[in-house]
């Protein structure tokens, strides 16, 4: 007897009931199939517990085997078969293995019988495995189509025959499909399938006229088939057409496709052609004129999730062996032609850190092309009829610029989706603005201007690349505004608009503080000090500059620096059910830098306020301190020591709860800095130049001629 835990193998001999020989009897109890199946089956993972009786008739001469076995919790490649009873018989003389069996699930019956010849070297016998299913779950077939479809649902009733030997087996069936459904992986849309018959011949899967229904009951018809050889080397010839009403065409999230995602309804057709190693998918889609569609283009590089994206675990389907991958490698190229109407809403996330978003709806034609071995390309133009530029000023407030109707606002793609050309003209109305700072700084001796309050339209024009736009600002006033009737004030407004740095400052004050800023008449560079890709970034840089100027005046020390920033994020972005970014949290960061001991010591202290934005998560504000001390060891500052202590939140671990989730870091680091123009400057030695020898200078000779007066 062999025993390990609850596994048990009993071996004994017994006199035969039908002859004068001795039989070998083996009793199995709870034997782990997963330990033994790799010895016999290399391409599938079979697990479960095996119990039963095996009798080997006259093992020295006949070696015929008769087995009555039962499996508990049998699974094949993670697909559950359940409890199974089977009777098997092997004739060693003929090499024929016969058997029959059934599962013990009364609601989903599965009966089988088999006849396999292991000594048929001349291939005179065709092996057969026949399966009779009654309302058996269709999910077990997902292994054959898992690269294109998933979440198979429904039940099969009918006969399924596996004929032939080895890798050349044929699969033949004609079964009824009931309550079925599947999800298209590319679009993430789940469709119900009307009850139908599924026919599989030796070399083809025939789809007939299959009806698909979305969650609202709208239908499409699927025709065609898939040729195959033993469910390998598949060649697709499938066409699907929306029947009448627009149906769900796409339902993806940021986790499904980080290049574009959203929900859309429409009409059109879907065609899938070619072998599995080189498939082509063609989609012609016309957006619904009754239902709104939403498409989001995230930034080309996420600053919020970039540092932690490698920690997000994603698991799709089942683990594949190397042999499976080699024989079923899939390559697909898809082309999507989309006709958009004013019910198509496009959202462009300019910066997920600041939360700046452009939203618009309009018309256009877009052509998308991509594949498993081909990057995404987009071509076409989308004309925006109405929309907004929503900037959050790095999470402090949300204020929209409204896209001006009829101003030729558009996004145009010519290949790379992240280098699209844009033109947006958007207006923000600042109400009841105080004009007094302009009156005093422009020396306008006019109490009417000093006491005036009125509306100001801030016009922003964005041009250039989609994620690297160029900003141009101008100011507009209502017809009855004093800015139009007072010549001196009008001239001052013109001077402001002609100075990029001054107009940036004034626009920042108008939007953030609802007031003009004092005008500075000093001549400044016509170039911005920094390049910004969003309005929030531009305004935040301007506010930081003004705060540092104010701090220098108060402390009478221009060496003290102050920095104030913010960001927004999704505390639980790694949730697979999350749709988009779902901003629900903000960080407000501040720091003060102070030099000491003739700049030999630099102390920076500050912190981060972690503030929730939604009511369905924990409502608490936390301060995470941050202290940094840098000590210059030598006068040049190339060698320095840094002592630090910092705390940060850890949303990856905590999700929506941050009771104790603080990453605390403290330590010291030693660094060496060196400026260089080339790598040879660092790793090589500069060859000293030989000094030119200068000839000795002759001392002046004394003149022997004496001149007397």
C-alpha cells in the first residue's frame, strides 16, 4: 500500500474467476490526477481526484485491463467537467481500448463512448470518441476561439464526434445552441445569440445565418464560416451586418485600449477574412443619429500612471503552452472607417495629471488602421460644432472655456494619432471684473475706470499639435464696456496683448482671481519662459512666479523659493471595472526652499494635502510631510550629501481606503555631479596641450649715439 495524506494506492493479487492465472488488483483512492497527467498528456492540463478499481488480467501473459473509475472535480484546462463515472477495457492482443461513461450533473448531461486502437500501425482502424451532450455549457469551446472571442455562454445539445488519430483528428458535430452569447474582444461588446444550429464538418465551421443581439435587443446577421484542419490553421470568411436599428459597436475602457476607448452605437458591417496567421478585419461604421456615442483619446504618455503601470496585473484567458502558441499564433490587422455625426462626443485628455480635457461634438470621417504587428494610425478630420476646454487649475477648481461656434474648430489626423493638428478658439467669460489695478498701473487719471466693474471675455486660440499646442490669448469686451469707449484704456489693452508674458499674467489673474493685475511697463522678452501643453500648466506657472515675487518682497530675500502645485488621480485606477480615469482624488503640494551658510546648505520643507473629490470614498484630508536637506561637501557643489524624509499615499495597495496607507521613506544619499559636453569628457582624460615656447625677449640695447642739445 502506498499512502500520502488522503491519497492511497493498494496493490494485491487475486486468483482469476475465469482461469487458472492470477490477476493484479489495484485500488485507487483520491489520487491527484494533476501529478500524473503530464506524463501522458503534454498539451493539456488535467486536474481532479481519481478513485476506483483496476484489474489487470494475467499480467505476465495477457495483460488485459478492466477499470471502473470515478473522478471528482475533473477539470481540463480550467474548464470544469465535474464528477465523472467511466468503465474502460483494454485488450492487449488487439491494442483496442473501449469505454463509456457519463458525468453526474443531471442538469447538464455529458455521455461518451470511445474506441481507440493503439496497435493499428497500418491505420486500418479509425479512432472514435463520441460525446452526447444535453444542455452542456458551451464555454468549454472557448479554448478554440479565445483570441477573438471570450465569455462564451449558452448550452449545447447534440452529438460531437472526434475521429482519427493524433494531430489529424477530425471534429464533426451538429448541435443545437441555446441561450448563447459571447463577447468580441476587440470591441468588448457582449452579444446574445438567437437559438440556432451549429454544424462542424471535417474541415469547416458553418455559421449559417446567425442572429446577434445587443443588450437593447438590436440585431445583426452573421454569415459565412471558418475552414480548419483539426481546429488548427483556421481561415476566416465571416461577415456581419447590422439589420435595421443602430446597435452597440464598441464598449471599451482605458484598461482595454489605452489608445482610444469609449461607447458607440451605429450601423454598418464587419468583415473578417484570411488565415489565423494573417487576418484582416474591416469595419464600416456609421454613428447612430438617435443615440449619443462617446470616444476618449488619452494622452500619449500618462504622467499619473506611468510610474506604476508595471504593477498592474492583467490576466486574460488561460495560460498557453509554447506548443499551443506556435501552432495558433494570431496576427490581425484591422481597418475602421467611422462616419461621425453631431451625436458623437469626442473627449481629448490633454494631461491626466492636471485634468485638462477638451470635449466636443461634430461631424467628420475617420479612418483607423492598426494590428498586432502594426502601430495605430488615424487619418481624417473631425469638425467640432460645439464643445469646451475644461481646465481644473491642477485640481483647485473647474472652469470651462467654451469653444466658439463657427470658428473653424477641428482636429485633423494624418497618421500618428498623437501628432494631430488642431485649431480651437475658446472663450471664457470673467464676470464683474475689477479694473482698478489697470487704472493705477497705467496712470489713468480717471475715476470712472478705477471704479468700473464689468465682464471680460478671455479668448484662447490653440493651434499646432494636439498634445503640444501653441496658446495665443486676447481680450474682448462687451459693446458697452468702458474698454471700448476710453481711448487710454484701449491703448493699454493693446500694449498688454502685444506682450506675451504680460497677457499670460493678465489672463491668469482674470481667471484665477477675477481681476486685472497691475500692468508692468518694463520691456520683457517676447518668448514665454517655459513651454506649457495645457492652460492649467501655464496658469500655475504664472501663479508660482507671482507668489515667489511676493515672498521675496515680504522677506526681503530673493533666495527663498516657494512652489505650489497640484494633481488629480483615480485612487483605484487598477480596478478592472474602472471606466476611464474616474478622477476622485487630488494632491495639493507646496514646498519652501531656504539656503543657509552661503548656499552650502539647502533646506526644502513642505508637504502634500491628499483631498477626496467624491462622496463615495473616505472623506478625510491628510498631510504627508516632505523634508530635504542638501549639504555641499566641496565648494563647487559637485559632491553633496542629501538627508531626506518623505511620506506619500499608496493607492495601489489601499484602493478606496487610506486609513494607514503611507509610504514612509527616510535616509541619506551621497552624489557626485559633473557637467560634460561628451562622454569622453567623463570617461577620458583631457590631453594637456603643450605650451608654445615663446622666444626670450631681448633686453633693450643701449644707444651708443649721444645727442646733445
